[in-house]
């Protein structure tokens, strides 16, 4: 599952292929949409939740509120089912999906970070990220990414900085699951299911606020 972007996406993978998936784009309803999506995917596959042997969750980067919905839900499922919970960088999932669609490297991935910024990373190919994810204004990285295809909603939102926009625009849980299954089969360690925020949350306690307590 992944809620690091406006897409609320869930998939069920049997170790070889995706057997059911769901995806809805709504930046303001992650908490409302995620559990029904899980129910839908399980029903489509004809299995119960207790058949799940592991959980993969996108760790971002992404905005604070949306991202934590998926991470908390994944952790809850892992605890209730006594199964491992693995993290995958959301940008890696987009890169992998782009590779499945036929895009060959090098290229970059950029998602919407709000505040007129993007979360982004460069890739040598669909499986190989060449540095850590970062958050920047599109104009500040346009020269560094000049000539590269850029995958994701960030490229669509800022065509003046990223003229060669490529799909997919949003991450899909099926790609996350397939990438995780591939890495686990190869004996690679996945990330801890901890949020990759890259910056402080939008909602903060106001400075110099007055505390009022009853006498």
C-alpha cells in the first residue's frame, strides 16, 4: 500500500505477480479511502486478511498527513497478523513502474511536494537510484536534469522545468509489491517502515501562543 502521493493505492501480490489492485487519486481522503481499498482488493482476490504473509508500504517522501496514514495502517496490520512490514521508497516504485512501461535509463522521478516544490531522485535505470531523494523547487534542479525524461506528477505540474514528462503520473501499489518481491527473492534487505518526510510538517504548533489553564 502507498499513501505518500495523492494516490491511495493497494495491491495483493502472490510472490510472482499482482493478483488484485486498487487505486484512487484524492489528496484529501487517504484515511477515508485506504481501508475500503484493502477490503476491495481482498474481495477481488477471494482471500481473507489472515492469508497475508507480509506487508509492503511506501515510505515516501511525501506530505506528513497522507504518508502517515499508510504507515500506521501497515504497522497495525503487521502487528495484528504477526507478519513482517517492509518499506519501499515511493519514488523507487514509480521508477520501477516506468521501467515496466518500457522506459530505459537514465531518468528522474518527481512527485508533488506542494509549496511549489517536488520530491525527486535520479535513476540509472528502473531499479537503480543514484542518490538520496531530495525536495527542491523545480527551477533549481531543471538544469541538473536537463535532457532527462522525468516520471511522475511533478513533471506534469512543472513542464517549464521538466519538458520531457513521462508516465506513470502516480505510484501504483502493484509496482511497489513487485519490486519488493524481486528484492526479497534476491536476498536484499528492504527499508524499515519509517516515514521519509524530508522536511517539517505543514501543521505546526503556533509560536508565542498563550496557554490558558483553569484556576
